[in-house]
C-alpha cells in the first residue's frame, strides 16, 4: 500500500473549504484535514499533521494570510504551499509566489486544475524519495589537445549508456567558452550551467528536469553558457555545488571539459570518479599525453581513476611501438577504431551521434563494448567486435613484437 499524502486546508470561507476537501478526498491515497475558524489553529494543525501540501485562501483579508504563508515557508520548507483567491490580478499572484507559494488556484476552484496541481507535487515528492539515496557516477572526458574528438566520444558514450542501461544520463558541457555538446546532440537549450549555478539553492529536482532538454535516447544536457563572456561568471565552488546536486538525480554524469588545466577543469577532474583521457596516435599528441598522465600522477590520481582512450586507432598507424611505450608508459584502457570521416562529420552536422544514427556500425559496436567493459560485463563472443578482440594493453603488443 502506498504512503498517504497529507494535505491541510486553511480557509476561513467554510463553503470554499468544503468544495476543495470534497475534490481532494476523491483522490486515492490523499488525506485532507482542514481549519476554517482560526489561523493559529491552522498553524497548530500543520505542526500536528506534517502535511506535504498546505492550501491557504486569501479570504477574508490578504495580509494575515500572506504573513501566515511566510511563516509556513520559513518553518516548514519541505511543504508545498498553494494559495487560492477570487482575486486573480498579476500583482497578487506575484505576491503569492514571493510568499513561497508554488501554485496559485483561482476561485471558484476548477476540479481538474486543483487535482493536476496536487498530483504534480505528489509525483515530484515520490520521485524525490526514490532518488534521495542516489549517488551518480561522474565521468570526466579530457582531451590532451584540440581535435582529438573528445566531444564526439562524450556524446556517443552518453547515448550508448542511456540505451544500454536505461538509466538517467546527463552530459555537462564544461567547455565554458566554446562548448559544442548542444549542437552535437541537436538540443535547443533555454537554460545553461550558468542559470543552474546561480539558482542552485532555489531549484528542486522536478524543476531541473523541466528546465533541461532531453534527446530521443533519454540523454539530458546541461549546456555551456550561451554568451562567451558569461564563462568567467562561474566559480569552482558553483561547479562543485552543481555536481553534488546532479549526483542525487542522475545515474551517470558525463563531463565534456576544455583541454586546458584551468580552475574549472581541475575542479571537474578532482570531483569525478573516473577521467577518460582522450588521445590520438601521432607523435605530438602522444608527447602531450605523456605530459598529462605525468601531471595526473603528481596530482594524486591513480591508474584506476585515469583511463587512457586512444581515438581513431588504426593497426596501420606508422608509430614506432617501442618509442610509443617509452613516451606513454601507461596502459591503454580502450581504443576507438578509425572511422569513416564523412559519416562522422555527417552525424556531427545533423546533431545525431553515430551510435544513434548508425547503431550497427563498427564504431557504434565499439562504444557498446566499451560501456559493457566499464560495467564489468564479459563480452559474449557473438557480440564482441573485431576491434575489441584486437585491443590488449600496449605492453602485450610490445611483448609480441619482441
């Protein structure tokens, strides 16, 4: 049996109170208590019942009710407050919102409107309870230089994760100046990380999920600021607050970072569970990869946290294996195969990750294998791609060549 949702109505207009009570009592799992004579008794009733929702009528005078609303908001912050009135001018509605109301119900009450408002709160609170103990996994993707394909990897891993796990996945674009995740996922974003960071204390789970866009695979996006100059307005402490909040909501938080070691990027690296260092097989990139990995070790990140991913890997690369080993001296977690540039560019231009646009392609199957490997799944022979079979750690390759 589901837990009951308690509602308290404080309405000195007895006829109005009876109408609302009759409507709400028709909803299963709703228990309604009311007070129609005195505001002080109404406050005592709230203390006794500990309701999820309180409904106040601005009858017979507005000021005493607004004072009561402010007291309820101050002392019972978990209560969702509804205010109802025969007067519906915009100034009154604004005052109600400022007093802490999340809903303004017009009198005479329309049944469907009241029921809809109540059920929205009930569903949000149930979801909040379900997600209260959630501690999402944060994965930061750091490219050792421009052009290594970090954003492509992030968006494809995100869509693959959402499809395989059927869990809540969000991409955070922390390339604050020139983020492109919104374009690569073909999402229109009204709000950015700047909006969330500035209002983190006033946003609840339900509100956030309504704010953020979600694509057809179920991936949500928290985009970079819309204006380049706004990037400087976001502090590392705000980044930390945002991550703490999102970990309570999402199972997987994927961060697409800038490829420079600024304060925001370092904060993302510090706060995450795993760092995917995206590299490429050419000499300058390998050299920078070695420098990044050395820095990570100096910072204190161990090899379980920092996973090296080689993008656009080909067995025909003209890279001297012993020299490569000497420069990197680090195990390769995964190799993403070289892929048809035209197809990938087409997917980027359309804003559809290749794992979604061409799910049976060699590249898409490689991402599937990568996710299964991350989740500790053994790969069945009939599912494993040829690329996966050929990708051992670099030291194994070198031993075979000796």
